[in-house]
C-alpha cells in the first residue's frame, strides 16, 4: 500500500478546527482509495512563539522538507501583534515560504453552482467560471533590492531574472495542459522593462507547449476583464505583485473567503492552505467554514501525491454537501437546508466519500 508523509501545521485561531476537518476527509478518502497518510504535527506562528519563543522553529523547516507535502491552517492573532516584527507570526510565514522555495502560488477560483448567489456579480456572468491564477511568489518587487525609505524618499525594485520567469511559466503551461489549454500572461509590458523580459520569456517557453494557446494582457485590462467576463480565462500567469491583486479579485468573484484553497509549490516541496487567515473573531465557536482547507487537501492529493481520483472524490463530496443544502454560518444565506458547525460539515463531506 502506498504511504505518504504529510506535515501538518495547524497554527492559530481557527487553524486547528479547519485542519482537523481536512484530516477527517483525508482519512476517509485514503481508506476508500487504498493509500496511507502518515501525519506529523509541526508548530508555526503564535503557538510556536508561545511554546518555543520563535514563530518558525528549525524542526518545522526540516520536518516539512522531509515530508511529501504540507497541509497548513492559518497563523496570527492579536496576542502576538505587539511583538517586534522579526518575532511576529507573519514574519515566520514569509520566512517559511522562502525556506521551502515555493515560487509558484496556485489559486483556483471555481464557482459552485449552488452558491452562484454568494457572488456580488450577476449569476450569468459567473456561472461556470473555472480560473487558475498562477502567481510568482518569491521574486519581483516584494523581494527586489535595493529598497529603502528615509522619510523623504522611498523606493522598491521590481526585478525578475529570465530563469525565474522560465520556471513559473513552465508551471503555468503544465497546468494548462491538464485544463482547457489556455494561458493568459498578465504584465505591464507597455511601461515596464521587467514586463518586457517577462513577455519575451513567456513567448519562448510557449514554444515547448504548442497545444496551449497563449495570450497576453496588460494588468489594468486584466483587472477589468476579471470582473466584466471572468469566463474568458483558464490559466492566468503573472508576477508577484500583479498576482497578489488579481488573485484576490478572482477569489471574490466566487463569494465567500471560506471556500478558497491554494497551493504554493516549488522544486523542494509544496504547501497547501486556505487563502483566508486565522479568523480570531470566530475561533473556538465551531462556525468556521472548513471547505477551503478540505479543498486544499484535495489539491495536495492531486498535485503533490498524484492521487487525482481521491482529489476528484473530495471535490464531488463537497459539491454534494452543498447541493443537499449543508451550509456553515458564513454561507447560510444561500439556500441553506441545514446550517451546520465546522465539525458537522467535515462529517457530512467525509460521509459522502464513505458512501
Ligand atoms: P481572516 O481571513 O482571518 O478573516 C477575515 C474575515 O473572514 C473574518 O471576518 C473571518 O471571520 C472571516 N473568515 C475567514 N476564514 C473564514 C472561514 N473559514 N469561515 C468563515 N469565515 C471566515 O483575515 P484577518 O481578519 O485580516 O486576519 C486575521 C489574522 O490572520 C491576522 O493575524 C492575520 O495576520 C492572519 N492571516 C494569516 C494568513 C495565513 O496564515 N496564511 C493569511 C491572512 C491573514
């Protein structure tokens, strides 16, 4: 029987509640599909500060690097907000992503038919939307040097090397091959030199993927098109800052933040996590929506473990739960037949897999 080592980081706030439900579902699906998942817990964020004094203990870095993949909840909370910047949970998270070398952030935005009314856009605009935003995560203007602010003048540097563009482009084209085979590369090549290199390099990589249709779009137009006609997109490929903004726009097309998974992948390992934070305002109340984390676990099965059938089973079970009217409080306004707790939603989804 195939065995995989999964690093679990539950983190703070609702992190432990939602990750427990994802594990429940992973157990059901691994049993159904005949493979074994061995979980190892690691500390990060506020809880790590409380227990070890630092937000990112060394054992967490080495433990995750020695695993097949990492399932991550969320970190942070008011309790740690007054600490010095280098000691804060969020600093630990940035260091963690850098240490793991996860340069590609994948954020799917998929509309569940049952929740079309949860979006602020009209149903006819969003029905059938299925977008994958591929954002470069550890380069570009967020990391470029030099950077400074002396109180009178401040600057940052937007920089990409050709190699950085090649590796993220390959990820986007590989993903497109498994989807609708369309990549839209987003840049600002009419103004920025770095975007011109981006565009030229993406064109070069595209030659290795003749089956994939490549288009280019300026970022300002892309922001508009995402809201005007999101169905036109399959894979959106873009850099760090543009991806940060566009992936949030794409995700809100869907409706609730509690529904959106993500994957951060690189050459060493991959981290799977919901896009939301630790939601301290609802922690411990049993009302957090675990679906984003359960979907993230599904992405882990598909992209890191190659267990696509298991991932599809999770997807179908979530759709069935929504179709039968199970809703956590955040989406209770949309055709709820049963308003359920975090744990009950996990049970319902796991049970649909067992059946
Ligand atoms: P948040 O995403 O935690 O919460 C925003 C709002 O969405 C809140 O009202 C919350 O109750 C709601 N929400 C979030 N997830 C939900 C879920 N699964 N089900 C139902 N409702 C949900 O963002 P925030 O309030 O800005 O940040 C809270 C803490 O999380 C901060 O300390 C922040 O630094 C941290 N944070 C961590 C990550 C991460 O770990 N990757 C990401 C973002 C924010």
